[in-house]
C-alpha cells in the first residue's frame, strides 16, 4: 500500500529502491533472524530443562514426555501457521519442533536413562525421515539448519559436561551418523551449500 502511494506521488525510482531495500532489511531482521534466534533460545531452554530439575513434579519421565509433547506442539503450530500463509513462522516452528525431538531423544537416553538404545535409534531415524519430508515439502533450508542445531546441541552439551567414555563413544558416533545421513539424503535433491557448510562445522569438533 505504501509503495502504491509513493508511486502515485510520482516519487523517483531511486527513492522507491531505497525504501524497498529498507523494508527488506526490516523484514529480514524482524521476521526471519529474530524468528530463528527465538527458536534457538527455545532449544537451549529445553536442553537446560532436560539436565536440571527445577521442580519435584518434573521427574525424568515427565521431562522426557514434556520434551516430546513440546516438539509435537511446535510442529502442529508450525503447520497451522503454514495453512494461514505465515510461512516464516511456520518454518521456524517446524525446524524447532524437529530440533526439540532430536534433543529429547538424546537426553532421554544419555541424561534421563528412560529410553533403551534400540528405541532411541529407531525414534532418531523416524525424526530424520520426518525432517527430510518437511524440508522437501516446505523447500526450506531453515528446517534442516535448525534441525541440525537441535540435533548437535545435546551431543555437545553431554560431551562438555559429562564426557563420553567406553561404549558411549560408539553410540554417539551412530547418533552423529544419523544426523549426517539427513544432510546426505537432502543433498541428492537440493543444492543447499550453506547446509553442507553448517553440517561440516558442527561435525568437525
């Protein structure tokens, strides 16, 4: 509307381009980057909640169930926003939902000890398949990027706080292989170079 009003006033093309650039910057910061930063803060909050108990009511099982519920709710709300045409919010929420699910699976095995190894692996594979399907459906690097961040976050949290010794090394390697297979599967269909670099940087340590 503002653009049409400026055109009606016969404003110069240079002024219109400056205004458009300014609006694009506002959209990128206000909707895109702050949206992603908010989801990453949610992931950090969930990771902290999985490690520390703030209430006696939240025992290990309740924390695990709450993590899976939160991941499911984020995915459902993201789908709702997508149907309403709010694509930026939908992408951030869906990516965050996948990240929370990865985080919950890892934490449920290593921190909370409420999931067995076979179940943890099967659920991680299902999350990976879901992440691939969502990224293709939305044609979005955002979902993959936030999913990777959420997937690697619990791994780094555990390594830096507890350390990994003995057979845990091989379990962690298997978990990281699943995350890398996510990127590999997507790379066959999409040339998302930033995702390749992000996966490389997260995997290097």
